[in-house]
C-alpha cells in the first residue's frame, strides 16, 4: 500500500485507496505483544546479572555485555530494518524477525557459558531491531484518522510500560523460578508467547505489495551503521571506562553521520530512493521536533529506573521483586494515561505532551525530594502516589509524541521513519543509562553510605533531560498556536498518492 498518511474518517473506503482491514485491531495486539517482549528485554535482564555472573563464572565486564550487547545490536538495526520493510513486505520482515527473536531467546536460556550467552543476546537484539520499526509502520498502514491516534496510544503505552516494568518482571520471574538456574526463565518465557504471536501474525497481519525495482542503499547502511555504532559503543561500555577510553569515537560518529546526511541528499538529487529521506526532517510537519522530544525524554526516562533499582536494592536492602514493586505505581499511571491520551491527541495536539512532561517532572522531582529528605522507613510509601502522578504524565508523553511525529509520514516511508525515531530513543536511552548510574556511583565513591545523596543527584540530572524535552515541546506548541499554518505534505508523498491534504 502506498497511500498517504493523511487522516480522515475512520470508516469506509478513503479517497487515497485505503480500505479498513477487518482484522486490524486483532493484528495490532499481535504487534504490541511482540514489541513489548523486545523492549522489555532491554531492562528485564538487569536484575538477574549478579546471578548470571555467579552461575556462569563471568567477569563484571563480560556479564555487562548481556545487557549492552542487546542494546547495541538493537539500535544498529532499526533504520535499515525499517527501510527493508518499506521496500519489501513489512509482514514478512516482522514474522522473520519475530521467529529469530524466539529462537535466540531459547538460545540465551540454554547458553552453557557467558560467551555463548553474549552471542545469543547480540543476535536476539538484532532480531528485535528488525522487528521494532515494523510495529509503527504497520499501524500507519492499517489505521487512519482517529483510529490511528488510538492505535498509537496503545503503542505508546507499550513503549512506556515495557521500560518501567522490566525490573519488576525480572524480579517476579526470579522469585517464581526458584533455584540457581532460575535466571534462564527470563529468556525462556519469550518462547511460548513468541510462537503464539508468530502463528497469529501469519493469519492476521496484512501484506505490503512492493515494486521489484525497490533497492537498498548499501553505502547508506554502512555509513549510518558505523555512525550509530561509534556513538553508542562508548556509552554501553561506560561502566568499564568506555567514555574516557573511547572518547574519540564521538567525533568520529558525528563525522560519519554528517557524511551519511550528505550521501542521502546526493541520492535525492539523482532521483534515487535513499535509506532515510532527509525530507522527513525538513518537510513532514512535526517529525523533527517529535524525534528531538523523544530523544531528550529518553535520556532522563531510561536512566531513572536503573538508579531506582540501585538505590532500593543497595541502599535500602530491597529484593529485586520488592525494588520492582516500589516503582510499579509509575507503570500503572502510565498505562492508564497512555490509552486515554491516544484519544485526546487530535484535539489537544502538542499541549498534551507539554502537560505530560510537566507531570513527569513534578512526579519524579517530588519522588526525589521524598527519598532524599523523608524518614527512610516511610519514604517509599510516601513516594508511591507521587510516582503514580508522574506515571500519568509519562502516559501523556510517549504515545502522543509518537502519534504527532509519525501521523503525517507517508505510508511508503513509515518503516524508515519509525526506525529513525526509535534510533534516537535508543541513543537517548544509552546516554541516560550511562550518565545517571555514573553520577550515582560518583557520589558513592566520595562517601560510600550516602545513597540518598547519590540518588538525588542522579535524579536531578535525569530531570534536566526531561526539562530540555519540555522546552522543545513548549516551543513547538507556541509555534503552532502562533502560525496555524496548513500542513505541508512530503513532496514524495504527493507523487505516490492522489490525495495529499491532511484531514485531522
């Protein structure tokens, strides 16, 4: 389908050739379950690392690759995978990637030593990276208008909740799967769920018909892949001195991404389809701002949960399960608000994101103050309702921002656009998960028992990233109020669709 991403009435055939798929809502749940598993596996393993290290006789640096290897390969695959889905068949790429994810999850659970576990995790992350951009692209393909906003609401809830409940889920699995080998069930649990999702996906997901003349920009793949690798690798190696040892990779990565941008523009001038069309950022309204808002938000959002886990487990002596339960109010608030905010985004627009970011900052800021200054025996209890408020705000950030960022993207570019958006989020998450725990340990290095001071400093740093995201969102909201300019479709979309007027 090469229809425009224009909105419109939810029912009936559209002028652009869109016909509502009767299986679209059931197909959506298949993609959300698969997406939840892939994003959950970014954080769920963290609570099991001490057990894995003991059982497999691994060093601290080796066991860290169980987390960082997955995150790295996940981030590297996103844009290329999205473009392949656009050029070939999103359904085929999704099902192949999901099958690989299930296979490599089983390999992780069965790994007899740390080297095979790390190799299986890298392969599992690669499969997750190929699957992730198909999720948002299939939503754009299957839905229009208000339905698309509601579908992205569920998708945003999946993204937010999977990040917040990873430690809780991991702790719960470890508590239920008693014994020295219980950590393996963190990976095995993906297998039956993934097999069911593959079977349902084969039945429900729509196909994408593409021209045989579509091609993949291989030089672009190399330049982008090396650029993202150069930016992410020092961050995922931060705990072993990567930031100081590999600092030179940051300017090298920036240079590679600059060369990638020039190459993409050169392909456009030749009339050739690039890997990532630069007009997404310059012509599609809301895409550049939305990508920036998401990246800045994930800098603070992702690192906060690791700091909470360190504080509750090392500072207060909580078990992994108790630590996960302590932050569950945020996940609950996020789940409720994300589903509702998807219905409000067409009416409130960027104002919804501004309000959500304000709520997150107030909720997490209030939690930081309570855990810093309130009596320790009651501080976690006092923080629970404040975290819930922050979660409600968080539910009004991710899903509305995804909706506003992607809703005007032409459907034939949806995979690459979704991949680029998630690449920015993965880079933000890598920065946050390196910087915030680093600050936490920096304070403890000066005073080994000042857990509360370490938490407070790390939380303030995370809030700075969220405040920057709020400033960008507020700027975009004020600009929209001031200009009220009509939507300008992507020029390439005009060439692919007879209808390119936006109706929202």
